[in-house]
């Protein structure tokens, strides 16, 4: 079992709408709900995990399940504009690469990003990108043998 407190527990989710990209069967959805999230929009690419997410969401409530494999900036744009999240959490082994291409006026609608980034090059790009949009980086944490880094970007 992953240590979600370590990875995602550095901010208050109380009363917030969380867009949870790469939520598997809903383990992180449940984490955010247990920490007071108002609604969690769980996005999962794998159909088997998505089906389990749908089953779990029906028990938990306050959850929207979406089957989507994010591969374009338009996917991010549509999710953000459709759901108006306060927090975007992403851990989807590569789909975060297209987030950096989304228009500034869309990206800055979100107060907080919690991103699992899987490439050293992209980590460095995000470390420069978010501050250029008036976000403060905090809790940058390498883990899993440095194969992934969690980046928190919070609007100033």
C-alpha cells in the first residue's frame, strides 16, 4: 500500500473539489474523501480499474468516475473547464507532459496542483513553469528510487 499521507497529505482537502487523474480503482479518491473533499472526480485510463472505480464510487458517494486516457492538452482543458476543481492531483505515468501545454487562463483556474512527475526533464520544466504562473512550489519530494517526484504547486 502506498503512503498517501506522504505523497498527497500536505494540504487541506476539506470542502474542495479534487480532480484525481490516475486514481486506479479509487484508492486515492477514498483518501481525498476521507480528508473532507466535497467531490472527487476520478479519472482512470485502465478499463478494469475504471470498472472497479465505478463500483466503489457508488458506495462512497460524492464521486464522479471518468474513463479517459489523457494524451492531449485538450483532455486537460476539458476536465478543468467542466469540473472547476480546486485541486488537481495527477499520477498517470506520463500524461502530465501535456498539462504544461494547456492555456494559462485555464491552468490558473486551479488553486493547487499535486503532480506525480515521471521524467527528470519534465520535473525541471515544471519547477520553472509553475513559478512563472505565480504558483509557489512546496513539498517537492522524490520517491520510488527517484523514478517519480511529487510536486505541489499552490497559487500565491
